[in-house]
């Protein structure tokens, strides 16, 4: 993957602490939202997630759905989803073994795109409820205003609270490395919290096929971001706060495998650039 020119716009907070989205158009109420939530041993967090969504019925116009992708949980996550009988239209996607978030997103996107047309929105979220869903209205508003992908940004006006210094450091390093090595001007690249226009995901899937997401771990989000940006997609960032105290249990992100995933991603990008340069070099 070579350096990519794309359109980015960050909406920062004003001095009063409000985001600059306050005067943006509100989201269209008739457009379905398809939620994709990977879940690995999240039985303690899912009830709060559903409560948060139930409190926001405006996010579920006709045709909307929540897909919870069970990534081989052993704590009864899948059974809890099957028993859920609340107002949020919910479906379980399951494949029986732990394959990592990359596989979970692939399965979730397949299910979501099969259930919607190109005008719909595909929203991805963490199952652990750490992201502030109050940012979602502004994110959907940016989609309505023409963006193809909106990132929830903790480093561009948002903040991370009750999160270890190491994780904050690694998050900033990931963003800096993506900007430097992949040529993407994104500040937050690892958060699950995003909104995609369904047509953009479909186009990316058609272009890349089974290679749309090759990373199995948490680096899959940076990989997907780079590939969607390669389409010339308009991408924006909206400030969001992430509160680690809302999570019950430990983060599922293992630092070693995650760093290895970023290394593979950056190394692959460099090799692609070298191959492209070699193909254009004049013959001796």
C-alpha cells in the first residue's frame, strides 16, 4: 500500500467543550443502521451495551439491526445473545472458535451487507461499552453530509480516561506510524468505533475480496482504513471520549500480537511500494 491522498476533516471541540458538529445537519431518521459488534467473552458487558442502545431508539429506524459476532467465547456470550428479547433487533453471528477481531469483522460485514442496500450505514462498536455513544449522532451526520467513513477519534478533540499510560502511548504511536508509513492523516486508527457507508464497504469488498481484512488481530482496523482510503473515500474524524472504567474485565487487546500485526502491515506496505517502484524502473 502506497501513500494515499484522501480527504480528511477533523471536527474539534470548541472552547466550551462542545464539538463543532453542533450546527451540522442531524442524521436522517429513515436510513437503516446495521451495527456490527465483535464479542469475545463479553457476557458481563453486553447487558450494558444493550441498555445503552435501547436508550437510543432513534438509532434504529426500519431495517436497522444489531449483529453481535461471537468470536469463540467460552463464557456464554452466544447463549446470552440468543436469549436477549429486548426491543433492539439483534442477530447472533457465530463460527464456534476464537479467530480474532479481523475474522469477526469479516463475518459481521458479510452479514450486515447481506441485510441492507447501499444507502444504509454500518456502525462498528466495541462490546465493552468504553466509547461514548453520544458521539454517534454527529458521526452519522457526517455520513449524511457526504463522508464515506467516519472515525471516532480520542486523539483529535476526544480523550482517553481511566486507561493505562501504556495503552494511551501505544494508541498514539499507532496513529503516528500510520500517518508516517501509510500516508494516512488519521489521528485514531485502532478504535472499533466507526461508521461506514454501506456502499463504501461493498466497493472495498468487491475490490479486495478475501484480502479486504487479512490481519486477524487488532491491527485489522488500520489495514481496513488504508484499503478504504485507497478508494478515494472521503474520511472524517469526530471527537469521542473513551472511558476504561466502563469495562468489566480486562481489555482483550494483547500488546505483543498487536505490535506484530502492525509490523506485518507496515512491512507489507513497504514491500508493495518497492514492488511498484521496481515495475516502473527502466530495463537495463
